[in-house]
């Protein structure tokens, strides 16, 4: 609830918004049913650019530094304790490293196609943003995009590369984006529907 809202006004406010709350919760449940969340335990799996990678969790008591290695369609996760927190932390570090590789490759390809360049790349874990392009051309991408299908990551890269030419979301921006990513509207819908599910 908003901090300034008196406690006596909370119940009427929730009642007033009940239909919207129920509709939103229903959509979130439907989206989660379509897009299986990660299962962070031995025998579980995690999404990676449209694939599901099976987790081979090896617990080595006393291990200080977790290690994650991909072996085809499996991820070997070596941790010091069996808790999901240790597995999650190890996987997030691995996803962040992989995001730099996956994003940089696509960013290089996209900028070279349109003869543009960018000023730098950062991988972050923002809560409310998938990516950004500063006025100087510095790029920032959310590592959680690797939890989405590959075409979603490719779309977000194209979206940010368009910002090298048009810094706002004007009609000119959307026209240019449509010329480079004809399915941009479907990708935007996918992110709105499933974006909240992209988490470990």
C-alpha cells in the first residue's frame, strides 16, 4: 500500500481494486503455467534461451567457492551446502557471466549490421528494466533475459541498438524498430506476460 495511505483506507482501496487485482493474479498464474519456473534442486532444471538445462547438483561440504559448468544440456553445480540459496547464488553468478558473452555477441552483430557502435556493456540485475542505452551509447542488459527464449533476448538487443539512432520512444523509434525487428509487438507482449516469471 502507498506509505501515505491511512490504514483505515486500505480495505476500501483493496475492495475498489478487487477486480483488477483478481484479473492480474489470474493472468500471472496462467503465464506461470505456460512458462515453467526453475526448480533449484537436484534433478531440477532451469531455462536458458529457450532450452531447459537439467541440474546436476554436487554438494561438497567445506567448498567455499561454488562452481557451475555446462555439459551439453546439463549444468553441473558444485556447492558447499544443499540449500536452494547456495544453488541460486551459484547459478546467478553463472548466468551473469554467460549474459556478457550472449549479449555481447548479439550486440556486435546488431551494431555492425547498421554501421553503429556502442560505448560499453554492463550486465545488471535490475528489477524493473530489461536494458538501457545511455545518450553516450553505453549499454546495460539484465542477466535475467537469458531465462527467456532466444528471440526475446535478440529483440531486446535490437531495441537498444535502435536507441543509438533515436533516444526516445517516438513514432520514429517504433518505425525503425519495426524495420529491424518485424515481430517486435509479439516480443513486447511476451515480456509483459512472462517478464515477472524470469527469476531463479
